[in-house]
C-alpha cells in the first residue's frame, strides 16, 4: 500500500528563492508527525505541496500514491492552514455543515463542534469569534469530514500557553482514533508532547527525521550550567560542546559527555561553581541543530 | 453538497445588508423617484412610461445583482484567503461555481418579486400575464454575460477596490444605456455609443418585452449579448488562470 503522504526529492522555487531543496518525507498511515523548523525553513511549503495547494518545482508530492489535487484523495484529508479565512457571515454550525457536505462520511455536526470545544459558540456568527475560537473552528472544519489524514499548519499560532495545551490535547485525541496527523510547529514542546516522529527542516532541507527522544539524544543529551569568572569561549576550544552561551560569568552549554568536559575544565585550571547538569529538552536540541 | 453550498452562498449574501438591502430596495427607490410621477405618460407604441421604466429597473436590478454578487464576493474571498481553504477541500470547483450562479439567479428573481408588485401598485402598471413572464425570463436569461463580467472584475480588482471599480463601470453604463432616462434625452455622443453597450442591448430586451418598439430585432440584441458574454467569459477565465498561476503553482 502506498504511504499516506509522501514528498519525493521535492524542490520548490518562488522566483529566485529556493524554499525547498530536495526534500524526501514518507508518512505512513497512523503516523503522528511534527515538522519542525525555524521561520522560513520550508514547513508551510511542505504542507502546501502535500495538500496540493502548490506544485513542486521538481520531484513529487503524493497522497495515497496519487496527486494531492485528486478529489477522491482530498475527501480523505482534512486541512488546517495558517492563513485562511472563512465567510464571516455564516454561523459556526452552518459552516461546519457546509464543510461536512464535502465529505462522503462526515462526523456528526455536534461531534465535530465538540471536538473543537466550540459547543457554546455553535450559533454564533464566525465574525463574532475570538482569535483562539477561530483557530478551533478551523480545527472543527479540518476534522468534520472524519479524514484519515489531518494536516495542521502551525495550529496553535497566536494562542496563549493554556490555549495551546488544550488544543494539543484535542489533536492528540484525534490521533488516538488511529488517524494520521502531520503538523508543523515551531513550539518544540508541542512536537514532544504529540508526535511519535519529528522531522526537522532547516533552510529547505531535512536535517533530522527521528522520534523526539532520539533527536534529543543525538544532538546534545545534557545541558550544563555553571558559574565561572573570567571564562571566555576560547577556554572551551576543543571541548565536545555546542550552543555555548556566556553571560555575566554564567556559562550554559550542551554536550553528550559532561564528565569529559568537566575533567578538561579542571585540567585547564578553570574555577567553576554552582554546577548544574540536566537532560536537554527538545528546544535545546533544536537550537543546537539549527544554529548556524 | 450543491444544496448546502447554495444555502451557504445565499446566507452569505443575504446577511450583508449593504448588498441585500441595496439590491432589493434601490430599484424601488429609483422607480419611486423617476417612474411614478410620469407613469401615465404615453410613449411610442402606446406604451406607458410606468411600464417602460419598470422594464428599465428590472434590467438594472438583475444586472446589478449579477455584477455585484460575483464581483464583490470573489474579490473579498480572495482578499481574506478564503479561496485557499476551499481549494484544499474535496469540493469540486464546478459545484462551487454552480451554487453561486443559482444563488445569484435566486437573488435576481427576488428583486423582480419585489419590483413587479411595486410597479403594479405604485405605477399602476397593467400587463398581460404572458408579458410579465416574458419580461422576467428575458432579464434573467440576458443577465448571464454580467455574471462573467462580475467574475472578471472580482479576479482583476482588489478586495477593497472592487466596489469602487464596479460602481465606476456599472453606474455610468446604466445611464449611458438609457436605464434611468430614455436614450433620446442623453447627449448625442452618448447616444452614438450606447448601442454598443451590453447593458443597452439588455435594456432593449426588456423594453421590447413590454411592447415598446425597439429599433432592431430582438435576435440582434440576443446576439450582441451572447457576444459580450463570450468576451467577458474569456476575460474571466484569463483572470482566473492568472490568479491560479500566481497563487497555486
């Protein structure tokens, strides 16, 4: 069976700008994947190719082995885009019904609205919704067709911390129904919470594709913090460290071998205090991977 | 799908009073100002001005709905990037287009449902049932080229400029076509241009329907309108493709 979604050596140029430079991604049915990367890395472009809103300059984008623009394929896919509007003068339940009518086996209307937590706003006009409610409406529209694959482009952008957490839980709930979820984000904890697999894109290239835990361990498993007066970056030359920052004698660095680092520092006669070693989170790993 | 989409398209328009109220009521206002006062004046062919001006307003109202509903909604949806999300759904573009056409025709029909009784009562217009029907079907059928014109404007103008562009095109054209004042009262230079205006040809169909002697045969008017329809449609398709290649390639 062909994979649910696939980019094969896809490139995308907007005029002179190369947004994607040969990206290959294979997403199987049931995968929950986060595409991670800094702004402008090519995340939105990847999603646009996969849902058929844009065509690759070269290479291929396929859904279930077919062109993403194929309407039969589209009826198995739900999409939440980053920048999109919906008619302001329709009520929430009306627009959910409208989108349900596009799909062969939609969820019941109330179920879709409940999955997005919009029960109280079902009779409100779209223009009366707040920003966060509007995002939830887009989520309701994306899931109302009971799709096999759900694409979410930065679904929590502009939400506060609490809003993001509950939204991620809604997505996780959908994923638990055995569905494929592909989301882009630059909030790393979202990827960590939700995804079984993280694809890191930077400057149009995939630089990692692994479970969150592996990405954390691969790059820099430990974060060290300590205070060292008079230490400069030169003192750390040759040590197995990345992402060093020194502010006001406070040193922070990432490493996979904290013991070796300490031994070397002592041998070099560096005086340190307030040592702290902790497991790096995905955010640290990410910074280390994409720092140029 | 078609039913839901048409319902949604209709509600979208209906709930914008700037559109629904003006397209339903403005023709009545014009009819009150211009038509009623001299409704009993008899024109060529024994046609009363009340009936003549009813035909003018029917044409005005229906063409107005077609151009505005398509022009403004297309431009607005492009501006708000609604088209983006719709494009990612399994909705066939043809259904989308068809639902909008049905909505526009229903709306245009509504303007007639309001205008005809108004003219009957206020303008004392008495016509045979077959004449009322002929007028209605001619103005609904003859409005198709204006759908294409609305689409073309919707794709060529920005969301905020669409209203201005349409008014700039539509209102002067309505005047020059003799919809507000009979052509004979217009300046000579305009009179020379008006036979080439699509709205004038559309008007001829209406006036002819209520028995006013028009200079050329109805077939000529239909042919003119069909020609304009083809041209506007070609422009609309070109504008749509242009947009397509920019946004979705």
